């Protein structure tokens, strides 16, 4: 199960690149801007006093070893097939280093955001603040858009990540408020009838299925 979660996290961590307060030594990241922003009608600016929660996603430590382990533990015939790790074993081998977590926390705090919790795996570092603080901290602009009948918040411009964090931070969540609607469905029709199965045989080949 942990291997599956690790694989999912590796994939998810690449979906939304991260951000930072604008500095003279920062890297501009455009991946946080959803593609639909280019065509969705703009309704206006986000209320600067609105409180936002963000989660910074850190890269796993020893990512190459982790990828190999995920492959081996899920591939029949390999030495590690189905030899899953406990939470403690997994975190000991692959969780971000405490120094990297602390570096991210210092950066967040320096931007004016209030620190939140850190996940048990160390992968997620949370923080919160007003939309005004978030926009200033991350060097981005948040706007309201009309999308599929919803009023959605999203970054309209790229964010910036300090170059010292580019190898540590994999992504961030919380900048957009898009909520996907579940696909409508109806319950399946009941079967025409329920028939009890015929009794099983008392011995091999007594009753043959027809």
C-alpha cells in the first residue's frame, strides 16, 4: 500500500509547481497557472482579506531509490516483490530531510505567512494567510474566473520560487478553488430475477455445468 501511495505522490508532486516571494535570485514558474485561465472570463480580483490555506509539497529524499523500490515491490519475480515497508521504515528512507523542511518553513515565515502543520511523512508543509499576503509572498496575482457555472479562484500569473528551494519543493496546492463536480448517474436497474444456484456436487464430476 505504501508503494502505491509513494507512486501516486511522485506523480502528484509534479502537477503543480511551487512558488516564493519575489527575490533577485528567484525562478519564475508558469505551471501553477491552469490552462483554462486563458479562455475563462475574468470576473475580478480576489478579496485581499480572504484567508487562504496553502500546502507546499516537498520532494522525496532518495527519489531514484524510491522509484526503483516502487517498481520492485510491485513487480512479480523481483526480490522485493510485496515486501512492503512500515510507515517508519518508509519515512526513514524517503521522507525529506529535517533540514529541508526547516528551510521551507523559514522561507514561508519570512514571506509573512503563518506556519501550519507538517505531515507525518514530512512531504506537506502547510501555511495560511490573507490573499494579499499570499500574492505578495508568491509573486503571483489571484483572480476570480467563471468556469462551467462556477466562480473559481486561480492564479493568473506565474509564481516565483527562490533558487535555493528549487531542488526541495515539488509543488503547491491551495491557490485555486476549483472543485470538480461528480458525474451524474443513476442507480443500475435491478436484475430481472434472482435464481438460487443449484447445489454443489458431493464429489468430482457428479454434476456438470450446462
